[in-house]
């Protein structure tokens, strides 16, 4: 996962009539697929997109719910606001506001990448856990 401007991603999704949003959703699925959490979707990013298309979006509801749980778990690791986002993501997806979910998730990814140990390198994607490990207890990072 790399830092992306949320505004640019939303604009590109609108301008390309949703084509960019499919790619954006793929990158989000890829980021969560390689995340070490208890709550995650256990399909590869390509299969996730395929299942969302085959089920006419219904599998997407499940994905957003699981990604909300994973976001909560990751935020708790870093001492961030760990409010449960799963129900919010599910409700937004059901009412057709998936782009808002994508923007919120991308914002979280950007936040995690800005952490001191967030030196994520694209070429080390499969070797390195994403997001990076939280700082050790007793460190001065807030």
C-alpha cells in the first residue's frame, strides 16, 4: 500500500465513471490481504474483486465489514481511535456510498504509513508485514 491523496482518488473515480474505483478497491484489498490481523478477508485481492463483481456487490458488503474490523484492530495497536468502523462501513456500502468507505480506509492507510516505523517499501510487500509493527512499549511515540 502506498500513500495516495484521497481527494485525487475520489476525483479520478468520478471522472473515470468508476473504473479507477475498481483499481482503488483492488489496492485496498491488497493492503488488507497482507495485513497481519485476526479480522481479515482471506481471499486474494484479485479474487476479492472478482467475487464482488460476480455477486453484484454483495460480497463487497462482507469485505467492508471485515475491513472495518481490521481497521479497528490496527488502530488499537497504535493507540489511535479504535472505535468500531465495521457497521459504519457496512451501512455506507448498503446505501451506495462505497466511495466514502474507500476514502476513509485510504485515510487510515495514509495515517498508518506516516508512523515512525511506516517505512514501507513496495518491493518488500510480501516480505514485510503491513502496517508496520507498533513502537515498543515505553517509547516516546504517541
